[in-house]
């Protein structure tokens, strides 16, 4: 039951019955009509903008249209009042009995309540984390991992066919540096005293790779030139790093469907970078030319030369972009084009990439490339994830000895657990900076959102344990509660909770379409606040008992409401990848 979709349909039906048309007699576009909760709940239950958006195409006064539509909507049996507000908005109040149906719908559908077919099975590729396989995951990767995973869960719940993908950057200079660093650890494992020069990876995490190399090759690698041992060491080191990365991600219950190798793009028998470049050439989008120098101080690697360029400026980018280096090899951008082209050929017209905020300057060119190579039929939404600042009691956290120069994801999860990490990484919009304080995320207070939401769920379970003790011979199963009359739920706190529950279906769909899983975390906190506030009513409010054996009718109705809250909390926490504990101490 989507209250807002239901009334959108009703409003559209009344507009058609009123025979409203545009000034030229054509049918009106009703897609811009919005039925939503009013900003101020005191104004009513629903706000309708129909008169405001239709006034111009009809050549009418919005206030006059609103008055006509208000008269029509007053005939609805579920509507108790309609007010015309401001220049032509409508505020509706609905009958209590209408809201009660929300509870029944939730109890019938359980944690599936809110699942929709909005995505219509469309294939979506969500690529996230995609860290270089050169060491353990750090806390910055952590935020991107949680965001991408929750977004994929949300899209699947909204009816999209989702693939979770990890792009392994296993080609290029950084993995050569990894191999050189691992080779030093190999020599160390053979008994040499080594010094890690600047530019190589100093973390202790490569020591096991050195030991593994000794087990595999003994001292044989020492007799080889670097050109010979480098590819051998590289493959083993990359495999070891990816195994470590998978283990780190598993601590957060993050698992990918596809791990795509960058190196595979230029396989000898299937050079997909070349194929992508040929496709762009056929479209007339590659040419030889010179680029103007970048503004400001010139980078050290700037070359004023004729080079192979992609016409990205024709697709929204600031300038055209180079595809070949001076040594004749492809640029990273060319490989990225090929990778996204490969996604498109796999059937993903909708692509979502989750990147660190430091890649913001790369967004336009990549979106231009996706638009160009797909002929405009594919879209790329890049979600930038801002940095995480780690604190302990307000003070910055020191770096990890294990990694050498950063705090690892494992360090964070092992200290506070997966639930606080996942919830707090989503309790800010992805492009907003985030302070993660180890001390605050373990506090048992309203100021700790993850505790506050989980405690709300635990409270619902406590109510049912109490009910089982006090109502010995009463069936309080979900099936039975779904059939009890709810007309005793008339208290302002109860109706407030039910109206919040009614927002769930609308919020899920809008959060999925806008690619904003943080909305789920915000909503859960608001729902938890409603429940806690109803539980701990102030002195000026009459105390309400959830369980009163002397008033079984009210008790069963309230248990139905509490169970509905529990189901929505559990569903929302599951989408975020956070547990719903039965008890909290």
C-alpha cells in the first residue's frame, strides 16, 4: 500500500473527470503532479501541487483550479478535509481508518513491505571499491564499500537486476611497484636485511608474500633478471592482495558478483582496448591534434605534441582527452573507456561507479565516453565518496603499523564491529565529509544513531516477550494481529507512527531512483525516534500501556502497530547490511 501513489492515481482520475485540457485542447502532462507529505505536519496528511503545475498549460489561475479540484476530492470517502493553501496548493487530511490499512498491509507482506517493481527488471551494474590490489583496504575504501553495497541492495529491492562488480587495477605501474616491494620481502624471507626505499610499499602485509615466494621458488628468483622475475612475482602478489581484500570486505559482509581484471582488457587474442578505440574511430570521434596547455602551473609530464585525442568535449567534457602516451601505449583513460564499453556490451545500459572524491575531475570525461560509445543509450552515474576522518574522543587516530601509512578497514571493524561501521558510513550523504569517532559510535545514547535504531527494534521484541508472559492464552502471531480491528489506534502518537510507516514505500522508491541509500538510514532514525518518543511520553501526555490484559482489544491493536514498526526497522537495517538484535544490554 503506497498512500502517495494511491492518491496520485485518485487526483489524476478526478482531473480526467473534470475534463481539464491544455489551452490547445491537448491532454495534460500529469507526470509532474506530486503527492507528498507536507513540510509542516500541522497542515495535513498530504500535499498536492496539481493546480500549480497545470495552471500554465491550461492558462488558468492556480487558485481557481485548486478550488475545483478540492471540491472533487472532498467526495473521496477516505478524505476528511481539503484546504486550498497559498497560491494553489492542496492540503488533505485522511480518515484514521485509511491509515489503519497501512498496518494490515505491513503485517501481510512482512519485511517484503515496500519492495517494488519500479526498476522493471532493468540491468544495472554497480561498480564499487575497486581499490588497487597493492595492500589492505583502508578506511576510505570502507565508506565506498558500504555505500556501493547498500545502494546495490536498495536497487534490487526496488526491482532492478543488479550486478555488484569490482574492477581489479592489475595493470600499470602501481602493480610493478607492488611486485618490487614483494621481491624485497622475498629476499628478507631468505635471511637478508633489507631497507624499503621510498616509493615502495613498506607495510608488513607483504611479509607473508615473501615467505610464499620462498616456498614456491626457493632461491631461484635471485638468479633471474628483473624482467624475468617481475611478472612471476606480480601475479602471486596480486593474488595474495586480492585474497586479503576479499577477506577485509567480508568483515563488512560485502561480496561482489564479478571481479573484472584490467589486465584482461588487453589479452593477446581479445584486445578490447583496441576494439573500443576502433569503435570510436568509426564514429569519427578520434583524431590527431594538439591540446592547449592546462591553466595554472604546468604538470611535469606535460607535453606539447600532436597526439591521439578523443572528442570528449562534444559530449559535455571541458576539453578533448588523450588516448595514447608518447611511447605508443594507451592512457589509463583509454583502458577505462574499454572497460565501460565492455560493460555496455554485457547489457548494462545503466552503469553506476562509486569513486573516491579525489577522482572528481575524471567524472565528465568518463561520462562523455559512455555517452559517445553507446550512441547516447547508456548512462553513467558516478557517486563520489568523501573522506572519512577517524577520531577517538575528538582526537585524530594514529596510523596503523600493519599498513605502514594508514588505518586499515580491518582495524576499524575489529574494534567496533560491522554494524556501527556500516550504519555510520551511511548516516551522511556520500559526498559530505564524515567524522567517525570510535568512542561515540559505541555509546548507548540517542546521539549514537546505530544504537538508537537497533535499540528501537530490540524494544519491539521486548514488548512481545512481555506480551507472551502476560497474555498466556492469547495468539499474538503476526497472522492473527493482521486481522485484529485497529480503530482503537487514535492517539496522536500512534497515528504519527503509522503515518511514518506509510512513508516507507515512497521513500524506498525515491531513494533507489536517486541512488541515495543514506535516506534509508535517516528514515530509520526518525522511525526509531517516533517509537522511543511514544514509549517515553512526556508529563503533559497521558501514559499509554502497550499491554493491558484488562483491555485486550487495545492491546492487540497496539501489538499490531509495534510488529509493523519491527518489520520496517528490520527491512531497512537489512538493506543497509546492519543486524536487528533481539536484545541489547
